[in-house]
C-alpha cells in the first residue's frame, strides 16, 4: 500500500486524469513561464561572480533573522503544522548549509578539464525549473530549490501546496526585494497564483524544462508522468536500530531530538525503533526521562482510530505535538504532557498501521532478540513502506553499518546521529544539505542521493582525441581463461 493511498488526500494532490479534463491551457501559467524564460536568458551566460551575487541575495531573503521569524510564524499559522522555533532553526540551518555547499562551486563555464581523457566539461543551465513543494516545509523547501536553481543559472517557478502558498508568496516577496538590490530580474523566481490548482501545477510541469517534486507520492507520480524530465522523492518511514552495544542514553537523546523536531514533519524523522531485548528496559527508562512515554496497550486501538480513520492518516494529527494527539485520542492524563508517544508493535504491513509513516511524534517500538532479527524487522517494515530512504543505527560495533548498507534496501545508513538532521545534510557529516532525498529504484526514484545543484544543470563535454588505448583480449579475460579455458 503506497503512502498516498493511506493518507487523506490533500487539496493540492494531483490526479492526472482530473487535471487533463481542463480543455484549455491557463494563460496565467503560460505567461509565468514566458517571463521565466526571458529572465533566464539574462543570466544564461552570466559569470560565476554574477551568479554567486544573485544566489547570496536570494539566500539573505530568508537568512535575515526578522524575515526568518515572519516566515516561520506564517507557516505554522497558515498550515497548522510544526512549531515556530523549529521552523526558524530549519530555515536558517538548511539555507546556511546549502550556501556552504554552493560556496566556491563552479556552475558557470568550464568545470573540469582532464588531459588524460581529453574531456572538458562545461556547466549549462536547464532553463525553467518547476519546483513542487509541500505544506510541511513551506519556507525551507522552496528556498532550497530556488537557491540550487539560481546557482545553476536557471529560472524557477514554485508550485506550493495551497496551505503553504502564503509562506511561499512572502518568501518570494523578500527575495524580489533582494534581487532588486543586485539588479536581477524578479521573474527569475516566481510562484503559481493563489489558489494553486491541480491543473495549473500539471500545466506548469508540462511547460517547464525540469521538475523537482517534493511532497506527497501523488505529486511525485504526477511529475514522473508530466512528459518533462523530473526528479521526485520516495516516501519516508525511517526505522532506527538500537543494538546491544549502543550507548543507550545517547541513542535515546538523539531519537527524541529527531522525533520531536518540528513535530516530526520531516520524512527523515524516525517512525519506528527496533531495540534488542537486552537493552529494551534501559531504553524505555531513558526515553521516559526525556518525555517519551509508552501508551498502555489498552489504549492503542483508540490512538489508531484517531490517527487512521478509515485507514488513512488524518490531517488532524500531522505535525501536531504529542499532547494534542493524546487528547484527541482521549489517552490517560499522564500522557497529556508527553513529548513522544511510544506504541509497541510486532507486525508490519497494511494490517499494522503503526508500522507506517506517522508524520507526528508517535513512535512505534519493536523488540527483537538480536541484530539479525533487527535487520529482518526493518526489512519487513520497508517492504510495507519506506524502502530506499534511510535507516538509523545506534551502535559501537564498527562492522554493523556496512552490513546494513549491504543488505537493506536503503540509500543512507545514518550512524549515531540525530537522524532527521543528519540525513538531510549536517555540519558534522558529508551529505549535501537538502530537503529532497532520492531513494533510488527501491523508492521508485531515478536518483539515490541528496538532491543538490548538480541535478539542476546540464553538462556539455568537449571531447578531444587522445592516444589510442586498445587492450588485448587476454589482458581483460585472463581470469576467465585461466579458470574455464578459452
């Protein structure tokens, strides 16, 4: 069962059949794209210093503290998702980290020249980028995509979620002021008008040169069917393994920090913890000291009914604090001040809804006998949902991360870190800062890395002749011949 089939359909989720019922193209969308193309032409051959100036100006639009606060407050007020303090932190950290990644990066002109191969590589823009963004991060995600697009000398048009439109519009107003300061066209950065419709979003994708889609799997699938080259992300449903060698206090702290950040709106927040039985009691005690409390089994059904009415994740719980959810489910008063609600589970799949993504501070707890069973349990969870994304591991065994990387269907193994921070790039790991994580073919994606500026550009290669390098058959096939003969 896919993520979008279990989550109540949002107003901006795109049905291709519905959108195609619109017989005529919207002239407003066509005009946006035409202005974007004209603006992109003004920087198509821009120097690296000019490009970097434009990127810096756009970044300052959200990094400036007062503007950051306004955007965070607007996002929480209009979407009802997450909390202001963490939105501020996310807007700042993700943008500052991306600027670090982009600093000194060559995206205009020759980016490499290799005399040995005779190949010179030149960075080229893709043109107009359609950026599909979710309500969970209505400021940080558009900013990330806009900066990457501008760094690669593109124009970008954002298609925000309806709830996130006001935040995106305010972000673009700030960016336009900054673009004015450096004498760049405002039409380099635009967004669809309010109300954002399915048909307008589909038309934008069709008219653009590249689609980068983050959010519901319905939107990602629509991007793939748009006829335009597209990057889309897979569904999240991260599991964390706590093995018998783990530092329990540190593991609990990292998991709770990750699970409570912005009320678990991130696709990188843990949804399950798989703990080896010998450490279960210690982990639960450590969790309790941090405000992560176990829901008594007798109340599990009531919580499930509130979270998945008719089997679909309710918008009433997405991005809400644990006490709000506890009260909605009429849980015992002792849980009304919890930071995280822990629910014990044994199975995975459609019959075990707590094994899926929850987008809230509700964490499923699995108990296993050893690391082998932990690996198998995570594999079963990902067979249901979350394949390709990432797995979190808390251990002091240096060999176990490699084993997960070799055996689980994941593109990231995050070791002893705050997962929702680490997987999207951090100042203490080497992943690119991003809010769009490719999940490989396991997650039905065409890339398996954090989306970065390289995905926003074309590469032209000049190929010069070099001295011939022709091998003999024996030099390449000797092992085969030695073992099996000719």
